[in-house]
């Protein structure tokens, strides 16, 4: 009888531990999704601002091109998602790994344009 109770306790603890890990993974995934969406929006806002500038500036142009290059995977992911196409785990991992460089390029352009 004691072994059954001990086994039941171990089983319950294992289930609870897995449930906590699942909640943590879902929370992390949501935070990552929010971060990617924020980057996508900031990038689009900067593109709109640049379109409205009265004259072209080589420094702004180069920073914009750098931003588009750094955020290419994020933009590809957004386009595929909007088209309802499935993206694989490997591609999603590449997108995730590209986010810091995308963020840095966005911040650089924001600094040049003095936008916060």
C-alpha cells in the first residue's frame, strides 16, 4: 500500500513538473512572438517615415538597406504566415536567431532618424 502511495506521489509530481514546463514554454513562445511583432511594426513605421522624407540621404538609405537585410527572415516569416503557408521548425529557429540583429538595425535607423 505504501509503495502505491509513493508511486502516486511521484507520478503526480512528474505531471505537475511537466505542466509547469509547458506553461513556461508557452509563456516564452508568446513573449518571443510579441517581440517579433514589435520589431515588424517598428520596421514598418520607419519605412513609412522614410517614404515621407522630403529628400534622400545616403546615410539614411544605407541604414534602411541594412535594416531590410537584417530583418529579411522576419519579413519572409510574416509574409508566409499571412499567406497561410506552413513554416518549418528550422526556418522558425533561423527567424528567432535573426531577431537580435534585426532589432539592432532598427535601433540604428531609429537613432539616425531620431525616432523613439
